[in-house]
C-alpha cells in the first residue's frame, strides 16, 4: 500500500512539473498542443531587443529558441521544425510527432526583421472560410498565426453583438436589429458597409455565442502578445436611421443589388454620440484595442455630398477618444481610402493595407492599374497578398513576382513607410505554399529565388527530399504558380466544372479577369510525378493533401481541354462526337468528385457540418446550413445572383456539390443541346432554380475522408491519361 501511494505521489510530482513547464510561456503551451511533452525538448528564452528577432541554438540535448517576444520565439520554433526537423505544420494538421531526440542546431542561426507588423485576414475571410468556426478550430488558427509571425490580425468575431447593444441603446427593437445585421455567412459585407440583413434573422443565441467565442479568441491572441484589430466605427448606421432617429445621413447607394447602410454625416452632432456608444459597447465586451479597422465607402460606395476631410477627422477623433493610442487600419481597395479622407490625419495614426500588392499595388508602383503617385503619403503601409477570391479552390500564385515585388517595394522611396506584410485572402485553407512564402519574407534580409526557397520548402513540407517532388514543384512554380506580374485576375484559374454551362464557358465567377497563362499539360505532368512518388509517401499528411489537390487540378485541366471538343462537335452537327465528348466531360466531374471524397478538406459536408453544429435547435441548424449553401451557390437572391453577377462567386470544387449541382447543370445543358441537334429548337434552362433548389436542400453529406487517397489518386490519374488518349 505504501509503495502504491509513493508511486502515485511521484506520478503527481511528474505531472505537476510538466504542467508548470507547459505554463511557463504561451510558446511552451503551443508546443504541448503540437505534441505532448514537446516543450521539454526546447529551452525558450525571451531577450530584450528593439528589433524583432529569433535565434536558434543548442544547449546539451535541448534546442534553444530565443527572441524578443513570444511571437518572434514562435517563428523561431516554426523555423526549426521546418528546416531542422522536417515538420511542416499547416491548417489541416497542427499536430506532429517530434522525435525523442531533436536534430541539433550545430551553430547558432539568427534572423531579424524591421517589418514591425505582420497582418492577417480580410473581412471576407471571416465569411468565406471562418463563418462557422468553433473554438477548437480557432485555437489551431491562432497557433498557426503565432508560428508564422502574425502579430496584427483582424478580429471581427462578435462585432454583431456590439452592434446589437448599440442599436438597443438607440431605441431599436430586436426585429429591427435583425433586419440590419447580416447572417453568419454574410457578416463580411455587412461589416464593410455593403449590405443589410441578408442571411438573417439571427437568433439571440448566436449573438451570445459569438461574443463568448470572441472573448476566447482575444484572450489567446493577447497571451502571445498579438495585437487584435477590432472593427472601429466608420459612420455606418441602418438605412432607416434618417427616419427613425432623425439623423443627417448620406446614401452610399447599392452594392451588387443590395441596399447599403447609410453613412452618418460627420457634421451631425450625433456622429460623436453614436461613435462613443459604439466604442463603449466594444470596450465593455472585448476591451480596448490599439488598432481599429475602419473602411467607409468600401467597394464603390458613393461619397456624393460627403466632406471627406471632415469624415476622416470625425472617424479619427472618435477612435482617439476611445483610446488615445489607437491606430486606424484601412484597406486599400479601388479608391479607398480616399486621399482627401486621410491626407490631414497625423502620421503614425494610420496603417494602410495595400490589399492586392501582388497584382494591383497602390503603394506607388507606376506599373500598377491602381497607381497612386504618392502612395499613401506619410502613412505606414503593409505589402499584402490577396491571392484568393471567394474561397475558390485551385492552385494559383505569383511566386517569383511576390518575392521580387516585395524587395522592390522595400528598396523604393516608399520603403521608408513600409511597415510590414499582410495576408489578405478572401478565403483561406488553400495554397499553403504561397502563404508560407509570404510569411517568411520579413525574416529573410536578402532577396532570394523561388528555386532556392523551394529546395527548403519541399523538404520541410514532406519531411525529406525526393527528386520527383522537387521536379513537380519546379513545373508548378514555372506554370500555374507563375502568373504574370501584370495579371490582375482574381485568384485561381477557375474550373469549367463550376461554371454555369454555356457554349462560351470560360470562368465560373463574374469578375475573374482570367487569361490563359500556363499550359494545362504542365499541371497534368506535375500531377503524374506526384502519383509516381505516392507509394513512397503513403500516410504523410502533407503529401496526401497535396497529391489530392494537384491531381484535382489536373482533372480540371483535362476538362478544359475536352470542353472545346464538345463545343466544336455541337457546332458542326456531329452528334456522335458530341455525345462521346460530352460524356467524357461529365465523367471527369465524377472522377473529381470521387477523388475529393478522400480528404475532408475537400468535402462540402465539412462546411455544412460546421454550420449545423453551430446551431442549438433544428431551426437554427437549418438557418446556418442555408447560409452555408447559399453563399457557395447563388450567393444572393435572383436579382443579386443573376442581375448583379454574384452567383458562383464563391464556387467550390468540393466533393458532394460537384456531383449534386455542377454535374447536374452540365448534364441538363448537354441533354438540351443534343435535343436541339435533333429538332433545331433552342431551350432555356433556369440555372438559378437548380442552384436555389440545392441551396434549400437538407440532404446529408459525409464529413470524413473515405477510401485510400493514394489508391484513388492513382486510379483517377490513370483515367484522365486514358481520357486524353481517347480524345486523340
């Protein structure tokens, strides 16, 4: 009995020592979440320094990571894991099994940066990717952010709860508030003053749930020293505020068919009062922030009748009254922020996110289609990569250009006000290679080539080198990841499978600005190299994710090559060739659907399941599922979808929707064309009705991947190769 008690005592002491160690710093806690016991293999040292830095060193059998703050140290941990241990942590897997004895740091390695800010998120990310995230998923994301040096993220969860409280104080009823606040999947465009109410009404439980989630998010961010950027007061008021509250407002017009909220004129004495109420409620719920995101007139809002200088000063004054240390963070998009609005604001009180630096820079690059001769004047700005629009699935990037243009910006006269980098994607959880690249730019003093960087990336990504994979990435980096620097296309080369069928189909969304810039055959060849290497990397999570993603792209490329045959056969009246080629196109959609079923990241069921799990009642679950389905199909009502072109903007190459919507659209279209070839009668198809029917459905989709990813990828690839032979 005494021996048993002693054993329990010793075990308790051991457990306590581990617990104390894991609580020594947020970085140690992060390491424990990666792999239990991992924190005991590192020595974490925080050292004072005016410049952000991390240093890798060795002491005995432990790796030393030192830095000037917890974020710098976390970057050092990530650098070590990637480039010494061959462990690449990414969105779909933030856990790893570290070796018992870590590879040693044979000589100290130090990296420092004068890029003070590393920003994360676009408002759109909060809808296209994060609309239904729970704390478990957010905890992983914050760990990812810390490891990648993010210290200035937009933190928009729970802002609707602030607005609910503000409007209650202004005399609005719950019903009126829900006519103003957008639903969970459309929060981004409400927060950016683009629309009111669409996707609602939201239940009371949602407001409370989001507020509690935001408190957890902010607590974890602040523990790392991450400075959250909370939404500030932009002058937005409900459109009926003129009549209900007697306010002097400007009408910013419409956005994609939706009525925008009104803009409270800065000359109205109520501007200061309502702004004060807003910041009081924001602070009461979430504490003061040193950074506030404010974007009036975003994406085409009319400024007619608005004194922009006065508006900028009123917004700035209200923010400073809430926190004298606060900095205004603004998105540079189209004409915003207007020069007249920010010209007379003090230097140091604003950071401008050059949202689309890789394609339409506004920082002062004369080659840009959105050229600003004087950049952002005296204000600090961040070099940002947008990369993804609508959360669309697809390989895409400007790998060499992102590297070169960042260092060019640093060396330019505008480099004096360049204060960091930002990831401003509309949708996340895609193209990990590009986000990995951007996050490293601040920590690499000298310019480098994509080839040099890929040498390290491939080894880190898959844990070891392989000539086939290195060759595949060379092909990809010189083709689909080598989008021309002058291109302004909005994200990935969109799949024809997801396009509304027509005889002129080319892109899925309305604003893509796509142009062919690579050979589809190159992507198919790179996919073949991944398939060749697959048996050697079976069970490797990062490899299997990339295998499915790259073969998925190859299937889409084959579809783009088959489609012109279908069109030519129809126009020539060759019914046999038409049916054969149309069936091959449809078969490719089925193959892609089968392929993507192997990974939960590519299943529509995961998106819908996240939405339904957020609900407490069947009514709530159905509302959230409807939000999830509508966003990725029609986006809006018929007027917004068809008239304003929003339909398929957020299309997804995902298992489930490929088979049940995209396949069905193309099948119906081909059947109608075949009938037309027989009787000469054209037929109109109501595609919106098909899309709306899917959005209103409640059929169940699986979440977990099924089948052997390597085996299925091999089968699918062989079939698209055979498909090509048959086409010839």
